[in-house]
């Protein structure tokens, strides 16, 4: 692939590389737009794409019923899939980058499991970790536990002699601890509460509302430029700490800064939609395979691919069994993982 | 012209002193300095201390620099395999601390360095697919593209074939002459040091054993005491001094004190 362009000028070779990546990003964005429209069209009342686009562009001209279904019921869910998919994927790509480990993701570092434990406390026993937020007790609990988990990882990474491998190991240990605690809760909780906990951990977009969407979007909009600003430094991290240092990057400081930002992204996401482990691991890998390490393309690429996977998952969750919305966490894993395995087993360039 | 002076420089790793009291005369630009010393003597530590990656006592003084970041450091290869072409990895080294927009001047610089090191043909290859020697050439390019006035290179020739070792060292030597750079190269090949280095610094057990003009420092005594080899330095038929190694000296580098006193 690269040999074919090897004969040209260095700059020409680089422009070709950049052009290809811009086209891939545009393709992903287009696919995402199509996916969101399809997502909006599907449901108990089915519309065609023309109706959806008309309802989106000229809401005044369509019937009230169509407008309410599109804008009030389906839009928050469809856009939540986009925002959460992008957030989890960005969190995953930066965790993989700063820890230089292909296994790092919000799920494997225990942030999702922590959130699940927080949610289970609320669902099973009505324990509110933050007393005043009664309406939002489940997401707030999940968020608090997810942030505490991140803080534990953050605290550990401050210690001398702790390598990035150690951090990943600690994350996996935390996953096991939280799983055990979840089992303990389910053992003591009522049958009804157990069902609620289990449903929460499957991940679901159906609880999305406009206010939740705005919160998630605000965090994403704040985090993305902060990460983009560190683009060259983050790209250099993939050359290894020693090489990055020699280019003027301070790996420890960068690692901490980025860990705080992505923890917030991941915590907000899982607290609103539950455990969707797959996106934060796979979105980044797909983006890296398509676009390479350069963060100027990898960061938006990871956001788009994560959003696309979750949006497509949302569509599939409605059409696999008509009339039933299968929890999104199940769909993305069952459909996405075979696709992911196909990709990593058939790739031409080693990405890790 | 730029110059580097070390004054009682020390460094510690987790409470253990790994470098102590390194004091050199002022090393002016326009020369190639070989940093010599056995494995584990503290060569890489000294580089990291000079470059500012390690804290410690003493003073690293850089004078006469005309750019904001006069130092560049080429660490030893760490075997990372990023999904990145050679061209991108060199551009990346140049873009650190700059905006996200790549200008045509950046491309001109990258292309100039590719040609300087004669690795233009590698530019589209992925860094992870390169051989050890090719990676070393890319590492040298990443350091040079930062346009340093003082360049610290940690064993840049260790994986190169003989002709490329000579090419690279000759290029570095030429850069010191043409651009007034001060280049400090850690190396194990004493023959190369004799041939290319204007001066040598010798490190043993975390302290400076000797520092001075190559011919004055690299002596039979030093080779025996620091490197534990019995060797001679004699002129070849062409008249240049050559190193002839007779074998191990087996004095287990008992002390470097004697040489340190006389240096």
C-alpha cells in the first residue's frame, strides 16, 4: 500500500496520506449521519428516510404526531448513542495511548464496573451517594463510583515505579472486586431489584432525555479541544516514553492530565446508559487501523467510529426482534465482536 | 558559538546515587565529543541529566545558544511499533511544541533531513517494519530535525552496518564543522572514537574519569583501568593512530582513581 506512493516527492506522499485520511473521516461522518436518520425512522411507528429528513429540516410542515415522535422521543435516544459512543471511544483511544496498551479502555480499567456498582447500590437499596440528587440518584451514584475508581487509578499512577502495565493490572483487579460486590448486592437484594440491576448492566439508551443529552454533550465538547490541544504530544507517546521525552513531552504529567479528562468522559457516559464495554475498546482500534496514530485524525476518527458503532447498534437493537428493543450492550457485543475479530485477523499492517 | 559546561553534576535514581561530581571544562561548539565508558557506567544517565529529564545536584550550563531549545537528545531505541510512517515520525519530532497545522516549511525541513541522512527511500515505510539499523537512522533524523545546537546521541551507531556507521559519524563530524554544532555521541567502538572524535569524555562507575582531546585521553592505561582490556594504540601504515586489542587485562577495573588523579 505504501510502496506504491514511495516514488513521489516526500510532500506529495504526505498530502496523499492526509487526503486519504480526510476522505475516511468524511466517509465515517456520512455513514454516521445515515445511521442516525435510520435510527430515527425505526420504531413502533415506522417512517421512511424522506419523512425523517423532512421532519428534521422543516419540523413545522410535518404532522404533530410525527414531530413529537421524532424530536421528543427518538431524537434524544439517537443522539445519546452518538454522544456516548463518541465519548467512550475517545476515552478508550486516549487510555490506550497514554498507557501504551491495546487492552486499556473504560471497561478494562474498572470505570464501567465501578459505575455499575454505584448504580446497583441505588437500584437495590436506594442508597444515594450524593444526598440531594433524588431525581438522578442512579446516574449520580454511577458517576460518583466511576470517578472514585478513576481517582484510585490516578492515585496509583502517581506512585514512583508504577508502570502503565501495572495500571492496567490494577484496573482488571478493580473489575473483579466490583463484580464480587455486585454479586453481593444481588444476593441480598429483592428479586425485583436484581432484575433492575441486571437490566442496567446490560446498557440501555432508552432512558435518554434531552437534559441528560445536553450534559453528556457539554462534557464531550469541553474534553475534545483539551485533548486536541495535546495532539502532537499524545501522538509522540506511542513512540514510547523515552522517545516522547526526548521530543520534549513530559509523559507523567500528560498521563495524569489526560486520565482526568477521559475519566470524566467515561464516567458521564456509563452513568447515563449503563455498561457498554465494547465501544471504548473497539472504536479506537478500528480508528487506528483506518487512520494511523496521528491524533489530528485519530481523535475525530475514534469519536466517529464509536458513535457509528453505537448508532448502528441502536438500529439493530430495534430490528432484530420487531417490537422489542434488545439492550444495546448485548447487541453491540454480539454483533460487533465478530466484526472486530474479522478486522484484527485480516489486517495487513500490525497496529500493536 | 554554543557551549556546554558541566559543573559537579550529579543524579540519583530512587535514593541511589548513579552519577556524582561530573565536572568538565567548557565544551565549545564545532566539535564531536565521544562519550565512552563500560556498560552501566552512567552514559545514558548523564545524557538524561544534561537534557533535563533527571534532577540532581550541580549545574548544566549552556551558553551562547541562539535558539530557544538548543538541546536535542536521541535516546537508545526502545522497540516501539507505532502505526506511523517514517516521514510522519520525523515530522512529529519537529511539530512538538508547535501548532496543529503543518506548514510547507516543516515539510522542507523533514525532506532536508531525509536527504541528509540518505533515508528518503524509507519515508513511506512503517516504523514498526524497519530493521534495527534503519530505526536508528530514523532516530537520528528525529533528533536532527529539531535543529539543535547541541546534540546528545546515545549509541546511535550500535545497530548500523560498518559502512553506515562511518557514514553517520562522518556526517556528524561534518555538521560540527559546517554548522558549529556540539555533538556528544556515546559509543563503544574506541576505533571510531579515535578516528572521528575531537575530544572524549570517559565515564566509569558514575563519575568522570577523564575528559580531553582524544589523543591525550585514550591511552593504554585508560583502556586497562576503565575497560579492563590490554590494548595498544599504534600508528598504522597510513600514519593514523589505531587501536590494537590484545585481550582482557583482568584487573576488574579495580580503581579508576589513579587515572582520575593524573587527568
